[in-house]
C-alpha cells in the first residue's frame, strides 16, 4: 500500500495481485510491466508470475494503518472481480471498506475499547474499484454475496457490508472501456451494480465512444439516468464520473489517441452535467496539420511521441480534473 502517482486517486491498496488479459485495453498492461519490475526488485508480494492471481490475506487490513482520510484505488495491480478471486475474499475486501473506522459512540455502551464493533460506524476512507469484469461483479452482488453470508451465518464477514448503508457510501465502482464495443458490453452491467458512485475509465482510449445514448433494455440514458418516455420520473441509475486518457508506456507499439475521441467524451459529459477527468495524452502528443483547403472540414493530426510528461494533460488548452460529488 503506497501513495499513488495516478492523478485521480491518492493511494493504492492491493489485496490481490496478478491478472489475465480480456480485451484490447489490456494489450500493453501497465500492471504487468510494474509487476515484472517489482519482481526484479525482490519484492516478495510479486514473486509469483503476473499470470497467477494471488489473494494476500495479510494485506486486507492495510487501510487501517492510514490515519488520515484517503482515496484508495483498490487493486491497481489486479482486478478484484477476476474469476480466480474467491467470493469469500471479495467479501473480506468489502468488509474492510465498510469497517474503517468502527467506533462505539453510544453513551450507555459498556464497550470501552475505541475499536468496538458493536456501535455506530463512520467511514473516512473512499475506495475506487475499477474492473474489466462487470459480469463477475454483478454476479457477486446478485448471487455470491448471499451464498457467502449463508455459509457464514452470524459471522463477521459481510455483516457490516450488508447493513442499512448498502450500497456502501464510500465505495465507487467503475469499468474500463477502451472503445464502443467495450462500453456496450460493460456499462449496462455496471449500471445494475449497487454503488454510491459509478464511473468509467476510458484509458487507453482507442476509439470514439457514445455515452449519451438510450439503453432500451435498461430503459435509461447512461449519462442522465432518465427514461426518455418518462423524463419526469427523475434520476435512476447513471454514470457519475468519466475518466479519459491516452496510452502510456515504453512499448514501441503504444497507440495514440485522436483528440476528437477525448473531445467527444468531454462534450457529452458537459451536456449531461457529468464530471469529466482528462488524465493524460499518453506517449503521443497530437500536432494539428494545416488544412490545404477551406472545404476540408475534418482536422488532420501528426502524432509526436514525446512521452507522457511532455505530452501533458491539456485538452484544447484546458485542464479537466473534475471529480464527482461524494455521497458519504
């Protein structure tokens, strides 16, 4: 667990390590590169191959070591909802997210221990979970979570997470969507998952994505949460935050991001009132080419591989670092 350089979070917490690739967004996985680096450094936690998913029970309570309220990116080096992660372990992770800190505040309570689990709870940390496997996440919340509870009747795991505050007000859940295909597959499942904040990370952004669309099966617009047939019904389930960014890394085949793809997401979010966070251009900085004809409408670009730092994070000269309003 460490402070993070990822712009949209503050710390990383990795109770799970190792993963496997499921789509084009995984092609140049930064976690795989980092895993190899940590292995070479002799870090015991990363001694297994990246392809092996390992649950680290000794890391489950690490957030309790951080005394100041922090934003944690959960499993930056894996996917909490990977098929090789047991449901019981996912339950333990959620229990940790729900349980910090638990302090008994009842005046007539006989439990003098400040860590008493019998009293009211107050959560100071915020947790961000990002997955490429929303089908497993949805299964966990609709099936596995109850199977786990039935196997452990009256036991501590999940007793907090299944309380009156479900969904947990301090847990944000998002999906990675690199293109329209991934968005169409993953966002409808995300919107069915109970979460205080639902978000997407369009990084690496590999193509244009239409988010301001009406989902006929769910009966809502992804960005507004409105049913176009009954707009007076108000907000239902929706996307609360959109992150976008280009691909970074030292791989020679790193893919550039066209500015119009990022602009499209920005403009859709602005129209719907959804916070937009532009993380980076990635390795390539787009350089506009002069148009040879006044009748040539679509801008052309040359992509200069300048490195993530030099490419920066300005979109049309503006920095977009918007966050969703916390629901805690």
